[in-house]
């Protein structure tokens, strides 16, 4: 598993490490700690800054967006803060943000964990 999920007082923190691919991100949707925390707290930080590599193709991005849009039916509002590792990750985050259909889900991109905490 190339991620860990920590439930903080007011948000979920997902820390990715090693080589991360689309399946790793999709797996989170089945992680009880993650999903129960998201539904209760409505705030999550996805931190990719510790990764060696993030390997996501267009099909992966479509599947992640689909799963996120599905979850928005159960979690009416959410604040998702993304910490990409590279400029390529920043571009993927922008595409992801545009693919989320719920107006009550906010997707933000920040440079580091300290900045992410200011958004939560």
C-alpha cells in the first residue's frame, strides 16, 4: 500500500509515498477509515509530496473523477486539498478540479502541508 490515512481532529490526511498509480487512489474509496472520516468531517488533504513517482494516465483520471462524483452523492459537500509533487501533478489537479460536477465540492491545490492546513 503506497498511502496512509490519518484521521485528524477536523480533517482526513492521506499521505502517499513510493510509486503511486491510479489503482492506489481508487483503493482509497474502499478504505473504511478514509470514507467514514470524509463523510463525517467533509475535509481531506491528499499529500503527494512524499512520492517518488505518480503514474496516472487519462483513464486513471477519468476513473478517479467518476468515483469522486459518485461519492458526492453520499457526501454532499467536501473540501479537498491536493498537494502535488510536480508541475505535472499540478496540471492533473486542474483537470481533476474541472471534472468534479458537484458545486458543493471544493478542490484546492497548494504547495505544501503547512499551506494545506491554512485552507482546512
